[in-house]
């Protein structure tokens, strides 16, 4: 291995500054005097990146030598967050960079503002993928993340008349300094066409259309270790010479680039929908594109050091992040049987051992299914393979449940009755060695409801791995003040990679001096949020007010509407001077709605309307302010979370698989008001029932309410305050109220009174500032479990069976 260590590795501000100037000169072809802001930003990014390359080369070399078992994480979504802040921290150059920039007369905050976060995901699922990659690198786990390099990430959100407006996220407009392109490492991906028989079960698929997948990778550094893994993202391209020169010459400019456009459309845009299936061919194309590129790359990497298929399952784990990459099961079977000539049974045994599947939902409408007719047309050979997998699987089921046709229908990979569809979750379970949910309650409910038949068939296959979050991203980078305070108190920064050590903070909860410092940190974080909020919304907020935060995708089950109803109730109380349980609060909202999700967008518009109502009322606004920060993303999360005092986790019990903002907020000392849903249950178990504001129906009670025949209007009739609130809301949006009174799918009215009363308890608790601070400290101290390091260790132990590979620095 030829290592190059000079001149890009020095640690002093002088070294850093020199390398930055050299990058300006040689990479941007300019000088400090004439550099544009983009020149300076790109040179800074390259200077930081250079400091990770050496570690990456060492990691790759060590992996090659050791030929270890690898985790290949397949995900259609990654929400990586800004790379500059992360890579400065992980390369250990924060200080030297700051001083070098000062010396050169460059502003680090101006340059940081030019760092664009790659928004290649929708929400929790994509951010979880990023937190897991971060933890895998930090835990020295040999791993590669595979994804799609969308030209346009999640849309940018703005508001017009309170309603959401979506704008394209052209994230690489000025180039992306963090990625390495490998344009000579392309893969070929086929679509359509027909199947020709070879011998036995072996067939040959002749695709009717072919596109190229071109990879680039970004570095995924571990914190406090030498390991730097990568995430490999694929972009679709047309074959060389697809440009039709003669048509162009004839003035047919559109037709001349038709093929290029058709091919490149595959990785053009992230689907901004995280819950329902769009039923669109292009999305299925994306999925097949991702899995084909990833699998070919995995096999290429395997062959670098191995040549026997019997070793494949020993060297390769493929973790399927939800159903989006599940076509990989059929594609691997196709590669093994058709291309490699393996017997079906041998191929199936390998495939089944290699894959593991994480399910991230309980909502039936979020479980992907594809019309058989569509799969047949787009991927004819895959459809045959899926039918055969299903046929053999149903024989197994029939042997186990003789004569039970209902069982066959329930478990079949093919949904019958009406249009035949492929149930991707069923394919995932049948083709994997392990299935996991993402919080204890979720895993339990999965096995008891959504995937019950499978859990009965193969109980050993079902696991729970409770989600976690990166403390580097969500405490150290997001909340440097709190991090310093914690490090000062417990001595050193080891807690950042050993988050259980936060328990050492517990005694500090009883130290009035420490509590004072803790409050001061929160206050300064709220001041920072206030500055940003003023610039973004024009609304001035009081940095001493309780900062009450609800940040997540807009979805009816998450019940942003319940949050809004409480605000309206407060509004009336304050107007009536009924303020005994009112403390000054700032309600902070952040989140996007899927563009086609009409009901969620209505609720969003209502939230903005109520915000105006409250903020513009001279009687109410001294007590209550409401801001909706547009374009919620990872960077915005890093700003809001450190300022939060109260974390709203108010989904209808049984609907939220886990939630992860709940963990981020608790870890930053916010108290939770929440239902017994998702990971809230585990947060409450850990921080203690006294330090958590619990309200609302649990899953058993939800079932009971529904079984009795839920009548939302009865709550309206019974509760005068609720009546006043809904009448006010009806004034702005009658449709929302009609729906609540007649249907109320997510039992908002059933939980309303418990929620409002619980909010009164919150207000009383807030008045006791010492008590509140104590609870806040305990929330942080007891949330160490929610580190993504622990999540990765759980995956390693229960599902992946891999061990860390330490890389010498
Ligand atoms: C989401 C769940 C969240 C969970 C994240 C990460 C999907 C399909 N699911 O509750 O709604 O925290 O996944 O596991 O986006």
C-alpha cells in the first residue's frame, strides 16, 4: 500500500492553513485574495476531507487483509446532516481549522452556511440509517452503506398563506466536495424484456432496457477511532453515446436527449412520501436500480478475497432497511441461479442466511405492495422467482397447517382477491434470517398483529432492536454548551462513545450550582433559537419562556392536531384571564408533509393560522407564542433540540413504531409529555415515571374504545372547553372539525382532556424551576441507553454476529 502522508495530515493551525491555501490554489485555481465564497468553502471542505482520507485508506487496507464479515446496509434513504461540522469534529481539526480561518480572515460561520446537507431521506427512517452508519464506524464494524444519489433530495419547504409549498432541493448545484466519484466502476441494470429457458430452473433474462449505475462514495468516519467506512451512492446514467446526434442536428433537441433523460430520471428525485406507496413504476425502478447496483458491488467485493459461494453467507450480511430494498432477495436468487448456475436450494439457503430485515411501521397502509402485473412487466424474471419462492414457502405452510387455506392466504407473498399484488414485507420475512422491530412495544405488536402468522411459524426469527441516535451529532455537535458542561462534570469526553456514563451526572441533579449552570446552558440555547426564529419567521420569542417542541413529519397519527387544539384552549384561557395554570410558553413546530397528503397539509395550515392568531393577539402573546420553523431538516433539528424544555410525543398509542426525536430531546434534557407509544415506553422506564408526563390511552384501551364503538362527538358534547376549542377551529377550517366529530381516526378527542390536564401539570412543574432542572438533568443522565452505539451492539449480538475490527492508526 502506498501511503501518502504529506502535506495533508498536519494538525496545527499552520498546517491546516497551508493545506487550505494549497487547495485554493491547486483545486480551485485561485488565491485567497480573489477567492469567491464557494472557492473558500470548497477548499475548506477538501482540507478537512484530506484529514480523513488517510484513515480511510488504512481502513480499506486492513479490511482487505483481514477479509472480515461485512455489514452491507441497504437503504433507499439517508439523512446525513451537514458534513462539515461532523468531519471537523471527527478529524479532530475543529480548533486548528477555526484558528487557521481566523488567521486567513475567513468566517467559519459564513463557510458553514454554505455546507449543504444531503437530504436524501424523508424522516426518522433515513436519519436512523445515518445514525447507524455513524455508530458502526465508531464501533469499528466493517460496513458499507448503499443508497441512491438522488439529484434532488427531500423538497425544501416554505409556507404560502400558511400552506406548504414544495421547492426542489438542488443540493449539488455548486458541487459536492465530500464525495469521490468512481465513474469507471459502473454497473449495468436491466428492466423489462423477456425470459428464455436454459436448463432446469435456470433461465436467462434478456432485458429490454438497460441503464448504468455510477457510484460515488462519501466518508463515514468513526468518532475516536481510526475506522472510516463509506456510504456508496448510485446515480443512473444512460449508456455512452445515447445522445442522438443526428436528431439534434435535425433540430429535434428534445428527442435527441430522450434516452438520457429516461435513464437519468431513475435517480432524479427522492419520493417525498414516507408512509404510503405511490404505486408508481419509477419508484419500483429506483428500488431495483439500488439493489442491483448494491448486490453487484457486494459480490465484486466478496470476490476480491473469496471464491467459494459457500463462504458468502459467512462474509456478507445484508441489512434491509424497511421494504424498499427487498427486491434484493429476488435479485440475489436470480444472480445465483441464472448467472452463477447454483442449484435453487443451495442459492436459497445462501440468500436466506445473508439477509436481515428491519420493519419500521405498524401502519398497514405503509407496508409496500406492488401489482403483480407491474412487476411482471418491469422485472419478468424476478416475478417468476418470487412465484417460485412463494410456491415453496406455501408448501411449508401447508405442511405445518394442513387444510388451512386461510393460513395460506394470510401468509402468501402474493395478495389475492382483486388485483394480485406482491407483499414486500412477506417476501422480506420469508427471505431473511432475522426480522426486527425498532422499539420493544413495536416489536411486540409486530409479532402479535402485523406479522403474527410469521412469528408463530418462526418465533426465533423475530427480534427487537430499539433505535438509537448518535450522541456525536445530537449532543456534541448540536449542543456544544451542554457537552462541555457534561464533560466538565464527569471528567473527559468518553461519554460520547460510552453513553451509559451519563449516569455519573445523577448526583449533579442535586447540586444547586450545577443546576444553575444547566439552566444557563438551556437559556443560551433558547436565545440562539430565538435569533434564528426571528430571522426565519419574523416572530420574536421570549428566551425565558418554556420551549415546547414538536418536531417530526406531519402525519395524522402523530397528532399535531392535538397539539394545536391545546394551543387554542390556552388562547381562550388567557383571553379570559384564567391563567392559574398558564406559564409563558413558546410552541415550536417543525416538520414536512408528503405533498399529496391532503389531511396533513390541512393540519399544517391550521397550525400556521393558529400561530398567527396567538402571536398577533396583544393579550395572549406575552404568555404564548407559536412558531413554525419552515424546512425542518437535520440542521434545523440541531438548532431546536438543544433549546427544548418539553418534548411532544403524543401519537396515538400503537401507531408510532419508535420515534427518534423523543430520544434526541430527552438526551438534551427536555422532559417528555407523551403517550405509551413506540420508544416513549422505554424512555419512561429509564428516566422514571416521576420524570415523564404520561397521558392518554394505551394500546389496550385504544382497542377497547374502538370495540365499544367510538363516538367522538360525545366528547364534544360533554366537555365545554373542548367545545369552545372546536368551535374556534371550525371558524378557520370546518372540514377538520367535521372529521374530528364524525370519524376521528386517531382518537384525538378521546385523548384531549387527558392531554390538556397533563399540560397543566407541566405548567405547574415548570414553576418549580429547581425541580424542573433536576428532572431535566435526570432525563439526560438516564438516556444513555438511546445511543446508536448500543443499537449497533444489539444488532451485532443478536442479528449480525460480527465483531469489531480495530484499525491501527
Ligand atoms: C419510521 C417510524 C418511526 C421510527 C423510524 C425509524 C418509517 C416507515 N418509519 O417511528 O415511523 O422511529 O421509522 O425506525 O419511516
